[in-house]
C-alpha cells in the first residue's frame, strides 16, 4: 500500500473515532416527582426547579438529588444516569415533627386529651391546677380534640386548624357537671317514666339536631341559610343529663349537655361557628432554572465538517506531491 493511501486510511479512521466519541457524549434526563409536589429540587446542588420537573444532565455519570420543602424533612439521593436514557425519581417527603406542633392546655387537669380519637394522652396535669400536653408531627389541616374530663366536669369536643410548620395552641376551660339535687319521695310504681321536653334553638337554618345521638331532626328551620331554626324533643327522660349535638355544612360541630326536669320545657341556645381556613400568601416561585449545559448539547456538524475539510486539503496536497 502506498504512503498516500495509507495516510488516507488513517485519516478516515480518525474521523470515525471522532464521530463515535461524539455520539457517546449524549446527555441523559432525570424526572423528579415528590409527595407533596411543589418542593424545591436541586441536581448536583446547582441546578434547581420545582417538582414535578425534568432535568437534562451529563450522561454516563453520577448525579446527586436534593429536595427540600417547608415543614418536611430534607430528602436526598444519588443516581447514575446513562446517556440517552430518562430516569424517574419518586420522593415521598416526611413531616418534620419538630416544626408542626399542637399544644393543648386544660383546666382543671387530670383528664385525657385525644387527637382525632386515636392519639390519646392520659392524666394531663393535676386536678387542682391546669395541665398541658403536646402532639408533634401533626399533619396540616383540620383535627378534632376530645377531652375526657375528670369526675364532676363535662367532656369537651372541638375542631382546630393546624398550620404547616407552625405551633398551634388550644386552651380549654372545662365546665362543671351539675348533678341535680334529689329528695326522698315515696316510690310510685308506674309503667311510664317521668319525662320532660327540650327546645333547641340554632342560629343557622337547615341544621341537623340530635339528642343522645339517637333522635335526629334534619333541615331544622327549612333550607340551609341564615336565620333561626328550632325543634322540640318530647318525652325525654326527666332528672337526667342529655347530650345535644348540632351540625351544619360549613360549620364546626357543636355539642352540650342539658339537664331535663320533669314536666318542664328545657331550652338550649346554639350558636354555630363557621369553618375558616387561613390562607397564607403564596410563596413566589423561583426563577426559571438554568439547564445543565452538556457537551452533547454542542452541534457536532460544524466540528465534523471542519475535520473533513482539513482531511480533504491534506489529501489534495499529498496528491499534488
């Protein structure tokens, strides 16, 4: 083989190696999802965006992924990305138990405080003073608080809204349970128990009113709206405490105890409180992130053209010789 043709073969082989090498630098992609979404995700601590998002990254190498969100523990991982492949990352963020807190204080103490009827703290404080207990890592949103009061006091129930990454404080003053004074009277045998009546007024029409969670009246006062509605419960066992429960769409549940006296109309006035959700100012989104420049992102055509042109000049000069 002549020297001229040998140089030509070598030049062609070099061009082929350059083309193969350029193809090997193709980028890869990482798509990041998080629960909850809207978290800040950074690739290699430099290129950041808001989940859910996709990044173009260098291929055939390792990349770090860091996710942060207010009220949640940081999340991080690393992944090897192959050229021309897309990798999906799913991150489920855990609540930070040290920043979202619900603290409940009761007076008098020694009762049991329950959150959502499943997390209960018994013997909170002393009977002669107040007691305080704390629930950590509470999810944001509405929660119910139930207090099983000490002897001589009414049980308590309420709904509270917990903000993410904040401390919420609830102070509860328990009401005494008045036991009716009984006198010794001749025992009269009767097939019918002594009864009284209970008239319940509510400042919201369309409410549902129940006594002892058994006898319920719906749409009291008519359709839902502003105004006063009332209903009368008859033949209620006298000389006993009865629980009145009132609910209405968009309002906090309400309950109270009523002492029913014999042959009397006992009344209860209920004022419902609306469910209000505080909205925080929306957090401004970060500026559009700068995507990772990659070598594969460069246009390979001008480079290859220049190399081919150099090779052609080289061949023509040798041919002239």
